[in-house]
C-alpha cells in the first residue's frame, strides 16, 4: 500500500535466548490510529523501541515514511514512553525547547510551538518553573507537549492514559483524535482494551512476541459476527457457571458478557437465565476486543 | 556518523545547567576559601594562643646561664633559689607550670639541662627552651674563650646549597622542593577531580535513567552522542572550575603574604610566624613553566575522559547509587594505586619503576604531572603516554557506550560484571 507510514517486515529481536519480538510483519497506514495490543511482556515496548530506533532489530527491517528507521526518521516521530520522565531540575520552557531542538527544530520555531501547546493545555504559566516542582498530572501534560511540539508526522504513545485523571484523559483523547484528523498517524500501545475500542482504527495483537491478529478493527469484529450476549439481571449470579456452551467474560453482580461457543442457541440461554434471575437486558452483540483477544490467544496457544 | 548539532546541544545543556547549579557555585567559591583558611588559620591560632602568659622557673647551678636566659625574656624565665625537691613539690601541687635545672658542669660541655613539666608544655615550649639553652650556653662558653666576632659569625652562619638541573638547552635553576610540592598538589588535584567529576558523570547518567528521560532522549539522538556530549560538557565544566581557581590562586598568592602580616601584626611571639609568612611569599617566586601547566591540563583532561567513560558505564548499569559501589570498586582501585606511588615516584622520578608506572594510562593522570613538575621528561615518554591514553580512552569509550546503550533501558535490576560483558558484546 502506498500510504503506509510504518512497515515492519519479518522483524525479530532477541535478548539472550528470549525472543521479545519474533518474526513480526505489519503496516500502519497514514492518518489512522493504530493500536498495538497485548498483555505485559508481549513485545509492545520492544517493538516501539525498534520503531523509534532506540534498539535495532536482530533481523528483518523497519521502514518509516518509506526509509529505513534511523536518525532521519527519529526527528519525524513523536514518542511518549510508558515510563514518563523529564529533567526534574530543568525549567519547563528550557526543557521543552531543548527536547524540540534535539529533534531538529530551530530555537524560534520551538518557542512558538511550545507556547501554542502549553496554552492549549492551560500550562503556559508553568513555563518558568522547574519540572520537579509540578504535580504528576502537570508533568504528564508537559511530557505530552514535549512529544508533539516538533509537529511529528507520526506519534507513538505507549500507555498514554496511565496515571491521567478523567478530565485530562478526555482532553488527551480529544487531542489524539484531532491529530489524526489533521492527517497524523497515531501508533498507540496499550493493554487496556476499552481504550482501543474507543480510539483505534486498526489493531495488531501481540502475544509472547508474536503478532497473532492484525487488521481493521471493525472488519475484525464483524468477522466474528454477533456471537456475544450482554446480559443484565437482578438475582443470584451463580447460575452463570452452570450455563453450557458459553464462555463468561466480564461478570459482575448484575452484568455478564457471554460468548456463544459452537452453535449454542441464544434463546435457550435466555430461557435458562430466566429460571434463576430476573433478566433486565439481553442483547446480541459483536464480541468486545477483550473477547477477541482472549479468543485469539487461546487459539494460538492451542495450535 | 555523529550528528554535530545535536552533540553541541547536549554539550551546551550539560555544561550550562551545571554551571548554573548551586553545587558548582558553592564548590567553586568554597575551595579557595578553604585554602585561604588553611594558609591563614595556623597564623591566627598562633597569635591567639600567644595571649596565655607562660612562665618557667630556672634553678641554675652555673650562676651564669640563668641570668642570660632571664635577660633574654624575663617573663618566660624566672630565677629561683628553691631547691629541686621543693620545686618538684610545687609542680606536683600545680603551683608552677614547669622548671628548668641547669647543672654546673653544663658550661664544661658535660651533663644536660633538664626541663621538668606537668605534661602541659607542648612542643613549642620544649623546642624553645632547648634552643634558648643551647644559644646561651654556647655564647657563654665562647665568651670565656675570648672568641673573636668573626668566628662567632661563622658559627651562626647558615650555608646555602643550591640545586640546579642542567637541561639540554643549558642551565636552569630549579628549586626541587618547590617543584616536588607542586607535583604533589597537582597529583592530588587531578585525583580529586577525576573522582569528583567521574561521580558527576555517573550520577548524571543514573539520574537520566531513573527519571526515564533517557528513553525520550534516546528516541532523538544516538546513546553515543548523549554520552559524548555529557563527557565533553562536564570536562568543560571542570576546566572552567580550574580556570576560576587558577585566577583565584593567582590573586591569593599575590595577597597571601601581606594578609598574613596584617593578621600577625608586630610582637616577639609572632616573629616566627612572620618568617613563615615571608616563606609563603617567597614560595611563589620559582616560575611554573608553561609546560607544567599544559601537562597538568592535558593529563587532567585525558584522565577525566578515561575515568568518566568507566563511571558512565557503571551509572548506566544501576538504578541507585548504593548499588553502584560494587561496580565502582575496580575504578576506585585504579585511581588510588598511583597515589600510593606518589612518594617513590617524586623521590626518584627517573627510575624504571617511575617511568613505567607513569606511562600506564590509568596511572598517568596522577603520576605524569608529578614527574613533569620535578624533571624534564624525554619527549618520547610524554608523546607515548599521551598516545596510549588517547587509545585507552577510545577503546574504553567504545566499550562503555555499548554497555551504556543497553544499560540505560534496563530498569529494576542491578547488573553484574558478567552482564556488563554480555551487553558489551551484543550487537
């Protein structure tokens, strides 16, 4: 595809005998939000570090904007690592200018962009303060500004919402969508599935260093069909364990997500449920991303 | 391969943030202040302790020595008729501080004067009494022999011996004591600087690692560029500090003599101290040749580069300072070993041992300036040592950079030597 921004081609990275990333190939298209999913230790961060040219792959190739990952591609990427960090003793303004200039911006351009983004986040008044004096939430905003201030074409966010309060999360989500609409490509790694459903256009599922599922999120979900049930009820939830031919996800005291296995009859399950509890809601839906993930991982492990 | 603008940016940041830091300002100001205090304090203390009136009784069997002593200083010495036994009692009761017994045969060149005290006399008192008695007895005996003044003059004269080294270019005066001390001071300053600035590098690497900023930086520049920028920035900081100190030192030497004299004022008590002050002033007279300065700066820089690359590797391998001790140990040993050879090397700077040790790149930063201060070393030794040090730095930097680029991304565990070795060999 001509509009692919990032391309992994048979990429492998080993640490000693451990294959952190194992023969992985995928593409990220321009203007899309690409979700890199997987449990902790699946190889997400290692993949990102190779994409940002912090690490080099042992084999395979990575191209960004059509050229091999390297110092030139670094300047066009914006990277927000999972483990946030800034120079504590440096002032907000100096620090942001320094980081932007390391990515090739002139001092003047850096100053203007930083001013714009700090004002956007309501953080301009902190410009002369040392980062260490700011609260965690404020530091997160500063780091976000540091990630986008050099106007990169592709943004890489590793668990961007971790540690953010709901208001800042919402703000960040808006900015991410806005950046996407402005034609930026967003590369987004997380193990929090609900965020993926809200934001991502495409996904890649990682497990134990391998890519087990990749493609357009909506296509993937519709390929699974309407084979899940959302059940709301009042009463004793113990009956859920007795149900046959279903797998129970996300159970709580008055809610459950059920996945129909084989050719289980949804109406039979409804009748069965009514024997034990008062059913308040019963809906046939596409599987959640969590369900798809579990399904893919278990199928992978079986084969 | 190295991106020059990025490297310059890093150097600039490393240099400027430290230059503006409190610790730099404080150490830069405090070090000369401490030196001034070290120079001036003894003089002040001496003046202050002079306030206490000290008096010693003299039991004189010669009938001459005592009088002369009292004539010299009637406060310090006082004649007594009390016999030694009762003096002893008085001393034990604490009524007197001490007493001096001069036996009559002393003027015949036999026996010895005995100074009794309660253990409170101290070195200044005993040495003063010794020299007073010696002077008085000598004068009396010379008087009795009608010695002509010319002979007395000869006896009291000090004969000077001058040390001169002859170089290939001709004759050159050298005050070897002065240069030996100078070499020592330089060796110690370089030692302290390598330790101090090495620790700065290590902490800086560790700080970037623990604050996790390093991942953001590493996504913009090569780890090698970051490491080089850091090392160069801190080296410049060290040079800046040296230059500031050198300026302060020049001012200090210019004013030290007068300042001490000012503190001391007049008075017999402080005559010796005034002499000492004059000595201090005289001490600055031998010129420190440009070669010594150049070698000092050069060996500081090369030593710093060699050791900072090692310290950086250690910093990248640990998460907190307390974990670094085991890994630092070999580095500390390498820095301390040359200190143990400071004396033998400055004592015999041309011996095979001295030449060999001073040419080992790890020891050269301390031992070479010491040798170069004392003697003019053959140019091949200088050249070979500098070359060896540069080579060592390049190799170590290459190794450290490989450890560093892996270490900065490894969180939550302390690496062993075996792991460092593995990181180094990784592609």
